[in-house]
C-alpha cells in the first residue's frame, strides 16, 4: 500500500491538491472520493488504507477552498465547478486504471455533489455509486436570519462566509474524532453564501429527480445524524427505485466511516462492491 499526492487542474486551469492510495497488487476496483464541507482528503487516510487491504484503490481531491487546495475557505465560485471536478478526478483515475471498475463515493456535501452528477450524467465509466450521509436536506432548521441573509446576498456578495455551526462532537460517538477535527489546521468550519444556497437548491433538485438514477447506488446514513437528514436519504432511495439500495445504520452519527464500528461499514461497502462486480460479469 502506498499514498501519493499529485496536482489536478480544475475547469478554470487552477491546481487542486489530490492524492491516491494504491494497493500492492492490481486492484479489484477504484473508489473516487468527493469529501464534505470543511473536510479534506487527509481525513480519509485510515479509510483508504483499510480499503486498500480489501483490494480497492482510492483517489480523491481537496476541492476549491478546502484542505490543501487554493481558494477562500468555504467558498467555491459556482456549483458547476464542483460538478466539473468529478470529471477531472475520473480522468485522473482512467489515466492509470483504464479497465478497472470505477466507483464514485460522496460524503455529506460530497454526497450532494455526487448525487447531482450521477443524475445529470450517464457515463459507462462508472460501475456504481456510494452516497454516505448525503446533504440532501439538513437534519436541523438553520437560523431563519441566516437563511434570509444567504438569499439576499447570493447575488450581491456570494463569497461572504459564515460559520457552518457544526459541532465536531456530532460527527461520531468517538470523542477522539471530534477532538482531531477541532485541532486539524486544514478544517475551517466556514460556508459561503453561494455554497449554502447551492447545496440547499441542488439537494432539493436531487430529491425531486431521483427517478433519473441509472447507476447501482448504495445510500448509507446513520439514524442519529444531527447534521444531514437520513429521512431525506430514505426519500431519495424510494424515488430512485430499483437502482438504489438504502442502508440505515441504527444509532450512528454523521461520519459513519469514523464511528467505532467503522469496519462494519467498510466491510458492508466492500461486500456491496463485490456484488456489483459479480453482476457486471454475469451480464
């Protein structure tokens, strides 16, 4: 197993920080990861190394305004730029693994971005999709003043950033996860007016258009998630029909991959990926 970093050019020609975790032998699949708000790929190191042991290579990038990539913290100029990042990431995977089955993974805001991508694209390059606690709706009602302010300033001052009001201790039952998040210099805890409005709008769009889904998709959500709504994930799966498989993890919080039972979650993912690969061979 090895981790390497590389540069990825976005649609505007700006360099993004990217990394890959490769297996010791030819992988059974490659997982392309899109992280969440205020998140970065460095927080997926143990996640990726565990999947490497299962024969899955992992690729990911810090998108604009996040982690080690440039840009105002918590701000991305447009939602379309976030969508286009996925194309850039998939191209990077295909340059190295031309024939290996490719799966797309999105967590939280990354789940919002990935869900919109797969509903708007019909690429034969993707074997399957995993949505982890996708931000389709919030699990709480944000302050009314903040919502009104975001709407008013969306055109006037889209780059204005506010606190994301995230309590790190709500990420996982493991207090060390929250502590590490608080102490992580690459975590910024901000969200811009543009990103907030886009996420709310695109989450609603994904729920309404889930019937367009044509990729095998695993949706996983903890029922004790107080950040993004597991009820919205249920509605998405129901609207998507047979293409979607919903797995609710009873009592788990937002970052199910960082709970004490994370190996159960990763093993479940691995089993599902193997099932999809077997179905591809049969068909």
